[in-house]
C-alpha cells in the first residue's frame, strides 16, 4: 500500500544572514576576510564574485549591517545617485539585470569623491558584464575582485546544515555527509536538494533520513531538468 501523502503548504523559509550564521572555509575565506576588515579596504570599489548560491548575498547583508550601507539596484541608478549622501553603497547581484551604465559610472565617481565605499556582488567578473561605456570599463577594471570558489566539503556540509536549520529541521550528521558525497559540488544544488527533502518529508510524514536523502538524490539524478541548470 502506498504511503499517505499530503500537499505541503508553501511556507517561506527566510535564511539567516547574521555573521554567526556564516559558514567559513578555504573556499570563501578571502571574501569573508574582506568583509571583516572593512573599512580598511584596498580600494573604494570592490567586487565580490562567485557562483549562484555561493553566499554573496549573505556576505553583502553582513557588510550592509556593519557599514550602514544603502542598498541600490544596478538597473536603476541614474535617478538616485544625485540624492546620495556619503554613506557606503551596496549593489547586490549586479549582473542579474541590465546595468544602468551611466548611473554606475556616476555612482563610482560619487563614492570615490566622498571617501566612501561601494561593494558590488556578481556571478561573473566585471569583464563579463557586457559593459560598453569606455569610462565605466576603466573604472571596473581598476576595482579589485575577490572570488568565492566552488565549495569544498567543509563549506558544502556547513551550508547544507544551515539550510536545514533555516527551515527549523534537525538532521543527522550521516545525512549531511551522504549529501556532500552524492550531490553535484555546487551550493545551488545544495539549496535544491534541501528544498526537495523538506517537501518529501512533509508529503510522506517522515523524518529526513539517509534513505529519504538517497531517494531525493536519485530522483534529481533521473530528472536533471529539475535542477534548473
């Protein structure tokens, strides 16, 4: 007889973005060090680059809290630059939309003129953003980029544990270790598998066990389109 299943409610699971929630490993330690040593930065404009799910937004949120930065959108800067004060500025996910190139050029000049700081996060290095304005290309070339690398075992295990904790789910270490060994080595995949396991556990009225983890990984392997890559 099939096990009874229920339709899980779509509750939102807000991630924890505090410094205490941050998982640090060799894959992201350079980026973490950059945030921790603000305002002693090597340049007024810094870029934080890394793959989807690498923790860029988490680090940006920590820096915003630490610095009191104002958060702006990279596709709508021309209307706001003129009203800015000398506070630091955060642009998260710069290459996730069309960049307001004139606005970004003026923002960089504003930050430098006021002795402030600008932190930009992106999936790719600035040279891959498709920027055409020559003066902006020059400004971005001068901005140091700190890269978050694909996760090592320590970071992947820590992130999986944190993702479950964000959903108020306790899992055995054996489940986490199994997932680290079996899933694609990316934080985006870790996010997907935790979401899938949470939903499966709700549907099947089950704890998240190693057996359920194996079922989830197998299902994701068979239907890779579900991963969204």
